[in-house]
């Protein structure tokens, strides 16, 4: 459930507008904790707007807002906030506090209006036909988070990261990351960029950097050589994962996944 801890007061879709009393399209979902409760980002992304929404920008009437662009270039609008705690250009992580629940703008009470737009420009993705320019937040988040959980062999670049630092962290080389990601300039990586890592941890269930032990029952490496006793019942770090085998950092040789625990 993407909105755990919130009470849903109005879903995405057609409803009777509380101001006009007419049937109109509600482009987001209204969520409630309590007034001035901290609001956390539902996904990682870059803040493209933070502050009072100005008339004519596509954010007018929403009060204090935070507008975040995710990795798919969709815009996540957090509206009617009492206050904001992030700035334009800042990269935020899922779960990071971005502001407090409020009642600013055109609002009938303290709540969070959460809206996901298909674009972030022009007008921050706003169009007159909101049914076509937005998506159902519940459906989008469920699919987004499900895909994110399966993508274990991808690293998302954070502020201060370098390609050499990422390579060292995951026991690989800059050249390998450059080839795998078709990077033209190793010195230019951007915050939020996805870096594919060597191996197939997403399919094997094991992750690069994970500590494992080789079973006592193991007899041979995946490459065919006999496995010595000293390798067994010791902790090793996974360097790469490919289908049914892993490369262990300490012994730098492939072993079968069935032989580790």
C-alpha cells in the first residue's frame, strides 16, 4: 500500500467539486494525517519547484507546493502544504521529509493533494484536460515501486558521487561501467542517473556486496576446478552475479549459487 499512514478522503477521478458542486475531474488523491504532520516523498527525484504556486504557472491555487521530477520525467505534485523544507534543484530520496501538511491555496481543510503529471513542462505539466495529463497516483506508485524493488543491479547516482567511487563501492572498474552504460564522458554523471552494475543480481536474488558463505558440501568451482577446504565455511563478498553463479571477491573465482548460503 503506497499511502500507508494516510487516510484517503478523495480518490483520483470524477467527483462532485466541493466548491462548484459540479461533477469535475479530480487529478490527484487527497491524503490526510494531521495538520502540520511531516510529508515524505513517495519516490526519489529532483525538486523542480518549491514554494507558493503562482497563478499562470500551472501551480496556481495549490498553495505551497513541492513539485518533483522522477526518473521517468513524470512530475509529482505535493500541494496545499503548510510549509516546504526542500529547494529547487535539490535531489530527494524516497521517505525524505519535503514539507508539512497544510491548508494553503484553494482548499477546504488540512490535507495533502498528491498528483502525478505526465510531464514537468511547460506549465509544470498542467493542461486543461487533467484526465489526459495525469495518471492515477495509486496505480502509478504500485507499478513504480514494484519495478524499483526488482532492479537490484542498478545504482541511482546521488549528490557527490563519482563514477570511480561507484566502481570502488561495487568492486568493479570505471571502464566496465562505461561500457555497460554507454557513458561518453566518465566525468559527467548526473544526480538521479541510473547506473547499471555488472552481474544479474536482480534475477539471482543475490546482490553485489552481499556477504555469503560457501556450503561445506560444495566440491567444485563453477569453472570446474576442485574447491579447497579453506574456502568453505568462510564469509566471502559477492563481486558479480550471473544467472546461476557468483564471483566472490576474496577468492576471485566463480561458484554455483546452489553452493552458497
